[in-house]
């Protein structure tokens, strides 16, 4: 065993999926993996190959008013001291953060314990937690070539691309599905790992605006929040649209590969997976974000012709229906966009990031190698019962030998 690497990630799919991809590569190279996250991770970490999972107290500063901010500071301080003890027990060779406020306490604790630290940012804009941590870590792994760092941080930056899961790389081997001019069109709609109310409202309304002959061609798979499922299902039943609906698809890469067109938000993981698999998309960035990271992510595909960027503000069902109608009537546009998206994809991001992590852990020159690659095999079930094992509601209550 080479040693232990502690991965830290916010408890959503956008943070956990790239961490999972890295974990599988490092595990194949002989490292033991442990995970620090928050309670939300139980919904997405079923295949995470961690020997132990530590729930870290954390908070954001999104609340308004002085009491909310004081509460956030106190919770982060509690998380730091808990993480300081946990890092001392785990004794990792390196700590890697993937963004989200749950990464702040353990990455800071590692720094004050003298453990090498890396943050990875998938987005075209540095996230707030990573922006805070960036001056304090050993290296910054850059997922998007569009990311611009301040000059004082450039010496720490190492381009790695975004890690994608084994299932994504498997899906990327499948060619774009054949699409006849008047044949069935497979449409996939999703809003990130937590869903999106807006998509559950506007997409059914837009499909209702399509002519019956176009509506009859659709084979729809759509992610909906549990509270939206009933209304969306009733709308599609009324429209006689074939639809598979669920709050969360564990086989999402397979659905992406089978689709002719995707409508989605533009989180970094989504954009990376679309590019690796090579499928065209109508991207509707989450509006109102302070950093506008989803808008920047979407532009990386839209600018090369791999996607169509649509601003949610002012978007109507009629406008979305017109966009859908135009694409369904021009399969050559979809095929060209699929090829353009695939040209942007980087399937080896997990290996490049693993190279960097090993170099930092072993205090070697931190330049990712591009020649040494080991294939990552999918394991089913997860190794050593490695499905996410939550460690109660404190940072570390797991008994160690």
C-alpha cells in the first residue's frame, strides 16, 4: 500500500463524481482512499471506493444578517478543529479538495499539519471555496482551459482536465446514434445531481407547443425533483409523449450516450461528460450565480459549436419549442454539434490528476506525466464494500485498529 490520500468534496454529484473518478485511479495504483464530505453525499456516493467517510461540519456565508454569518463562522471553526483531529488520525500523504464549503475545514487542517494539499477546480471560474483555499494550498489542478487565475497563483497551477467516471469513458466508445430525418429522437433532460424546477416547468410546456408530428417522434428521459414528478408525468401523459422520469439516474452516462440531444444545466461535470461522450446539448445555465460559473462553462462548448447556450432569463416555452423544432428538422446540425463536442473532450483527466497527486504526495516535481497510464476497471460491487459509509454525525467516530 502506497499510503492514504484524503479526498474532500461537497456532497453533490458535481463535486463527488470527479473525486470518485480520481479515487478509482489512485486505488488501482495502490493508494488507500478516505473521503471527507457532508451529509448530502449519501445520495451520490454509493460507488465511492473509500475505506472511511468523514462527515465534516461546514457552512456557507450565503445567509443574510450578522447572526447567520456568525453562525457560519462558528460552524466552520468547529469543522476545522474536528478535521484537525481527523487528519492527525488518518495521516494522509496528501489531501485533495474538489470544491464546496465542506472542503474548507479539512484542507485548512491539512495545511496546518504540514500535509501537502491540492485543490481541483472543474469550472471556467474559480469557485468561492477554492478561491479562499487557493493561496493556502500546495498546487491548484486546473480542469478547464478557460480558467484564469490571478498572476500570484499561476506558479501553483497545473492543467489536468476534469476527471470523468469510468462509466463516462465507457459511454464515449459508443458512436452518435443514427438519426433519420423523420425518425425517433431521444431527448434527455436533466438539471444536475439535484434537479432543476425550471426545467420541469419549461420543457413540458415547450413540448406541448410542438406540432403533433414532432411530439410523436420524441422518446424522452427526464430528471425531475420528487416534488415535481407528479405534475410532469401528468403533462406528458396528456400530450401522449413517451417519457421515463426519475429524481436521479445512476446510469446517466448511458442515457447521455443513447441521446440525440440533451437539455441541461451547465455544471462543470455535465459539460465535461457531454464533451467526452460527444453529444449535442441545449445548455441553460443556472441564473443569478455570483460567479456566473455555469455561463462560462456553457460557453466552452457553445463557442466550438458543440452546444447551444440559452439564457433562462426571458426564455419562454414558445422560444424553446422553436429551438427544438429547428433541431429536430435538421439532423445534420445535431450530428455536427456531436462531433464538435467530442473534439473538446478529455477522457484522461483522472489519470493526469492522479499523476499530480502522487507527485505532490511524494514531493516530486509536480508535472503530470502523460505516458504512464493504467487502465481503471469498473468494480461491481464496489471494492471492500466500499459503498459510502457515513461516520455518524461527527467527523470521525470510526474505530481503527
